[in-house]
């Protein structure tokens, strides 16, 4: 039997807030900052996002209400898009020749992962076919909720499974790398440490955010808030117009906002619910990571690209979150971010066709 969830809260914890929500918002930010500061003091990986996520998520499960403004979250994603675009230095042109091989393999990864995890949720968890399918797709949270709504599946169950997947991947992979590799988890910037932002740099970075977002939305590019600014920022940096990046403090604030938003999404759940959710979502996440590791090992042999870059590029986390993990681990952020954009594109464009194929009604006796 599927894990039954309690009724959904009347208000989404991530929404357009009003003046009446100011106390909730400030409390959420304060808890996120405290969680991030604790993780930072403990020298843990990706501390500001993971600490905020853990603190707000834990208190949300304890029935302490959280609220995050969706407009502020969107603004922070724009900042991160520009920041990640600054990772595209001219040096990546020497490595880009091998990317078509890994990008082609990514299509196979998405389809194989979807089918395997769909069977898990259908046969083991007992979800209905539509919910099982969209809960199994390794796509972004927002995109999967939209596709589930259109197909008529249980969007709450799907959103909880994907939130759990992203949470577990982001919380575990940095620790695995810390055990296997020697790295400093401090927050980094792609620009020079002593670089001063000039007026022209600020104009170019701001233009990358605004123009990139509206252009990507006009062209219907997946996840336009992140991909548009990142693509335009990458073009500006590759052309040599600027080598500047948003200040580290701005990126830390963005991580706190995004981490707090993920933690707040556990609203309406209890610690008892969490046990069932972790059993199902955790099992699905392990399956996806094993498939990711298999593809990464094969591609490492074929291309010679480091296993660390490949496993992050093929890991079933969110685009924003996995790009930040790559930054924290000093792994090829441009490579990782590009592959996660490609993964979301495949999910948005191709997965609906796969669903229609699998969801075809069986022929009736009179049709045979």
C-alpha cells in the first residue's frame, strides 16, 4: 500500500507573501541563517544551503510554520544563474569536444532511470500508474509537479518524493566526497579573490540576469530563471567582456533562501510520515544513484572524464543544488550545470511522449 499523506496545508509554504506573513518570513530566514551558521562552524559541505535546509525542514516537521516568498526565491535563482555562468571560462573550450558523448548518454540515463523507478513505485510502493511514473522521473521539482497536474496524477505525492530525492542527494553526496576526497568545503567564487566589481561589471551581470531570464522564457527554455541568466552570463564571460562574478556574500544569501524554501516544503508532514517517505524516497534515490554510478564508470572509461565530474552531472539532484555542490567540491561546474540543463530539457520534451506510450489503454476484447 502507498504511504498515505496527511491533508495538504491550506497555504503553500513557498508563495507570494503579504505583509501579514512578515513574522513567518523573518522567522524562517532567521532559522535558515542559524542552521547555515552551525553547519559552517562545523566545516560541513555546502553549509549555508544544507544548514538552512536541515534547520527549516526539521522545525517544519515539528509543526513550526515556515514561509518563503516565491518572488525572493526566484530572484536568488537569477543571482545563482549569473554566478554559475561565470564558471564558463575560455579554458572549457579545450574540454568541450567530449561533451556530446556524455550528453547523448544522458538521454539513455533519463529513460532507463524513469522506467526502473516507475516499476519500483508501481510494484513496491503501490502508487497508481500516473503517480508512479512522474514520481520516478529524475526531473526538476517544479517541472514534475506541472507534468503531474497535466496528467492527472497525485501531485502532492510526487512533490514529496522529488523533494525527498533532492534533499537526500544534496545531503549525502558532499559527505561521500569528503570521505573519499580531501576538499575544503568553504564557499568559493569564480572571480579573483581580490577582484573589485566595476560599474561595467555590475551592468553586464545584471543584464545577464534580466535579459537572460526573459529571453529564455520567450524561447520556452526549461528552468528559465536559472538557465537564461547562466547561458547569457557564460557568453559574456567566454567572450572576455568580464571576468567578474557576484560577491560570495550574495551567493551565501541565495543558498540560505533556497535551502529554507526546500525545508519549508515538508509542511503538513510529521516525523511518523517522514519514516515512510524516507523508506520509499530513499530507496528510489539509491536506485537512481546506482544507475548514475554505472553510467559514470562506463563514460569514464570511454572519455577519460573524471568520475567525480560524471557522477555529479548524472546525479538525480536539482539543477541549482547540484551545480552548487560542484562548486563546493571544486568539480567542473560548467560541465555539471550543462548536463543538468540537458537532463531537464529531455524530461520536459521527451518524457510526456514516453508517458503517452506507456499509458495507452489496453485493447478491448471487441477490438481484437
